[in-house]
């Protein structure tokens, strides 16, 4: 094995099946399980992923956006080149709205708010990111508290990433002192080990149909 391959993590693919939320001739919408890559990884052992599974049943399915390996939830999969092009334009124009649900440590002081902190790659701790006022890119997350659970001192939040930086939701919540439970990157050990998975889920997505321009909203509430 080459030195480069040794540096690439092998990520075990979840045996859980994806769920079809919507299907027509040009668009497929699925609920991705956690611990499954959206596209193949660089390591040869990371070929099993969402799109490879979907393409066995829908050979024309293509990727227009992704969710992290650890994150579950809604993904749009265009089935034609035209649908891919139209959805890509909506993502570029930021007219597609995505809402996540996350369970975090602690009780937030405010019922809703914004986290506006710039994010940069952490070159000393790759593949992590960091808050950096000098080199970070503008990053904005809106949040709303859905509930608080005293039994384990955790809060369920609705999150809207206005920008789409890598690790944005994880990093923003950790930066305000409420890391996502199950996050091996930014949560302290007690919270990182408090769940068997990252408690982050893409729960709602709104877009226009790529051919008819009809307003569509898809929902898949978190199970945590």
C-alpha cells in the first residue's frame, strides 16, 4: 500500500438502505443513512456509497450536492442532464433552502439566533476546520431551539446553513459552546462518545422542480 493510501481513512459503509422520498421521470429524492458516503471516497475500499447504490436501480442518477459521511438526511438526485443543470443553478443562486436538526449539549440561552463566524481550513489539523477572523470565509448559520431535554442536558435544534462551508454546522455549534452530540471532530470526549453516531440530520429541503418550476418541499424528521 502506498504512503498516500495509508493516509486515507477507510470508512465502513452502513448496511442501512436509503429511503425514497420522491420519484418522477427526472428527479429522485432520498433519505441517506448516516455513516455512508454520498460519492466514492479516494481509498479503494470506499467505493460503496449512496450514488453507487442508487445507480443500480436508477442508472441515470447524478449528484448535485452532498452530505457528509456522518450526516443523514435528504439528498436530491437528478435523473437527467437537464435536471442536473437546473438544480445546479438553484444551488448556485442559493434559492434551495435546507434545514437540519441536531441534538447538542446543553441548554441555549436564546430560543433562536444567528452564528456569524468565519471558517478556514485548519492546516495543522487536517481534515479539520477552524474559526479564523483573518483567513476564514464568511459563514452564517441560523438556529432555532425545538426542545430541551433535562435528562441528558441536551437541546434539539433546527439549523439553517445560509452559507455552505465544510463542517459549518459542527464548527459553529462547537464555537458557541454547544457541540453536536456524537461529533468526533469538535465535541469533547464525553459528548463525542454519548451517541453511536453524529446527531445531525438534513430534515427538510425546499426547491423548484427542475422542469415544471413547481415549489417542492421534502421532509424527513430526525429519529433522535
